[in-house]
C-alpha cells in the first residue's frame, strides 16, 4: 500500500525559497484543520501570521514533495524541528498541518 504522506522527492531548499516568496502573507491560509490539534495555549503562540512569517522570512533545512503532492517543509524553530505540511495552489498556500518532530523523525531523503 502506498503511503501518501511519504516524501517521494527532495526539493532543493533554494528552489523552494524562490517559489514560496512569490506569495504574500495574505495568500497563506489555514486549510481548515491545521490548528485543530493545538491546545488553546499553543493557538496563542502559533497563528497563521506566525506560520506565514516563518515560511516567507526563514530558510528551511529540508524540503520534499510527498506522494500526495503536498510539500513537507522542515525548519529549526526555537531549538526544535518543525515540520509544516502545505499545499501550493494557484494563488494560495494552504497550511495542512504542522508539528514539532524529534531528530530521528527527520526523513533521510
């Protein structure tokens, strides 16, 4: 069985940075359930504006495309590894989900 969340292709970080910076902060949206896993306290810390700022201003250390065509983007954030799953659409970036991962959970691609 095919794991739709498995990364099938590594994307050069610089290529992703050029691509994502074509969008503006107002183009980055919650897909509808990106924040559902978070506690109320976490929702105060992580806002869509904070995620947009991270995507547009910071440089990820790893980027890949999953079997389901979503991007998996990995950042160092406040001393932890943050994985953001997003879908690029014609005029929007939809944040599917995001969460911290441990070092051993970083894919080897």
